[in-house]
C-alpha cells in the first residue's frame, strides 16, 4: 500500500486535488480516504458517494488535529489494509501551519493557494519544508507574473521542492503530481513509520518529540480511530 | 538567460462547449505573428490563450493540446519560469501580492533568473509610458489601479519575462494608452496574441481567430484586403482617442466636436 499525506491551509483546495488523484487512479488503484478535522467535515461522505471508495473521518475535538492524525495513523493503515486498499490518502485539517503531518514511507503533499500573501510560505515554512511536493492551486485567479513570484516565495523556503501549479478544479498541470504518486514506493514496514519532523514542543508525548505513530506508543491524552469522539487515557 | 528556441507553437483542437470536436486541424503560431482572437463574451477566447500559457495537454476544460516545435513541450519550459517562452497578461487587473512594486519586480526577476539591477527601474519607466498616473517603486501592488497594474504587467512581460510570445487579454479594457502599447510591442518584435473586442486592435493583426461556443470556428487571413477598412478605423480611433483625453482632462464638450 502507498500512503499519501495531504496538508495545507483551510480552503487551499486539498480535496479538489484529492478528487483529481482519485479520478486519475480509479480502476488502477483501490483507494481509501481518511479526513482529519476538528468539528465538522463532509469530504469523506462526498468522496465515498462520488468514487465508491472506503472513506472515513476523525474529529480531533480538543486535541490538535495534526496530533490526532499521528495518533490514529497506525489504526488507519490497518483499516485501509482490511479494506484491501493499495492507496491510502490522509487529508489534514489544515489548521496548525506549524505542524508537519508527513511521515516516512509516504508522499507528503502540501497544497497552497496562489492567492496567498507572498509571505505565507514563510509563515507555513515547516509544513512546506518537510513536504515532497508543493501543489499551488487557484493559479487561474492570478496573473502569470504573480504566479511566478509566489513560486519564488515557496522556493525561498525550500529551493528544491517539486512544485506543481494547477487549477485543481480542472486538473490542469497535475500530470506531474500523478507521476510523483506513481513513483512513490509502497510502505514496506508499517511498524517503522515515524514522523519526518518534530512538531512544536507542548504538553503531550507527540509535542515532546516522540515520533512513533499509533496511540499505543503514547501516553497522556491519546485517541484511537474507533473511539475518536471521546478522550481515552491509554493503558 | 537562454530560452529554448521556439520555432512554432501548435494548438491541436479540443471540444466546443457542447462536446462536439472543434472544426480545425491545427493552429500554428510563429515568431513575429500578430494574431487577434475575436468572438462574443463567453465564446472561449480567454480559455484559448490560457491553454497556450499552461501548455495544455488535454488537461484543461477545452481538451486542447499545445505542442512546442511540433512535439510535446519539454518539462523545463512548462515548469521553470526561467525557461518559459510565454508571458500572459490576463484580464485580472488586481494584484494580490502584498509587496511594493519594486520588490514584486525584483522577485519576478529572481524567478526568471535575471539580475534585478536596472531591470526594475526600466520596467517601471516603461509601464509609466502606458498609464496616466505614474507608478513608483515604493507603491504597494495592492494599491495600484487596474490600469496601473495592467501597464506594469505589460512592461514586465516585455522586460522581465522577456519572452518571444506574449498573450494579451483585452488591453483596451483598463484605460491604458493602447496605441503606445501596440507601438512598443511592434518595436520589441514579439509574437503577440490579442484577445480583443477593439476593431483597431483586431484589424492591426495579420490573422484573426474567430470563436463561438468554446470553439475556434474560423481563422481569417485578410492579407491586404482590409487595408481600406483599417485606414478608416485608424482615423475613427484617433478621433475617439482625442475626445477621450479631453473628457479625462475634465473638459466640457459643448458645441459639438
């Protein structure tokens, strides 16, 4: 199974990019989809209805959504395996721009709208710097010169990033993203997956830098995929 | 900066809005061509130049394919602005970048692999030939008017992007001095595609692409056949220009013209 982790600020077009991926790989891959959000999300129901794929969501409630994603990811991989998926797409809530939800053995995709301010990439630097691919959406709403200036702003955060510009609703230019997904190796050992970067220091084991995925490796406030709507205090 | 040498850009047909195939074999754009694109609003004129700008590979709403020198465009000209042979000035006359004009041009120079040095100053000076109210380096991009933004983008296309092909969406719209823009474009000897509703701009072009319902329905090559019409339209346009400038200057046009 391949793992794609899609992050980016709210309304950047993350789900529009996911839709294009599902359209492109329909028939060639069996995809599963997990949306992580804070209080409300509809993407799972929409994508399940549109593409007939197993899809679910998890609400983080009081917990940081990116931390929730890390907590439930091992369970999610097991769920996707049960569903016989060979592509798991995890979409972040896109609220904490400091966190980097990308793990090893995955393709990390950051989605950024071209209509963001020129300094926006610097403000979200960690989310961009640890990604493999930056997809710049809504390029149809800005001039070519602005698009090129925004690209330069991203390259100032991370010069070598694979940068793909698109109007994600139409899918323009996404051939380069499809190629990156095809080139992404499958997970070879789920138990050894860890976060690529350390999230900010805080009050939980993940904040403090423990990178293992799955609630079994953490203590304090932990959460399982099945009991996601209540606090669970671990074993 | 070295651009890949562009002999020609070829547009292969896609589909009209009703799904029927477009009735042409191919459109070829060569160095030095001036082409206008005409048709009612909503007929797909902007979509056509947008296809060229993004090097469409059946991945836009029109389903068209764009080739460079007869082949699929090489990746580096699609993805790296420093190698991109096309500059497009869209109808958007607002710039969202929270930068000063000088910083914006400086960053665009960096994206295009240029030393900003003199280029920023020259670009602003050229833009100020096209607009009635001068742009200064320290002005915020978001505070520029529609006409100032458009003027700056055209100057940027000529001096910063410095590409062999320029796509212009309705230059007549933003109240800039279009005659000066046309004169400069000729001087710089670029292939230019104008999306236009302006008779003078349309008649000045060597070829005219006619669009309807999302499709290219005709390509006219008038040769010299429209010379008389062009002369008359030029005179009408010059007269209108004088009247427009008098109105802009705050005159009352009493007692006829």
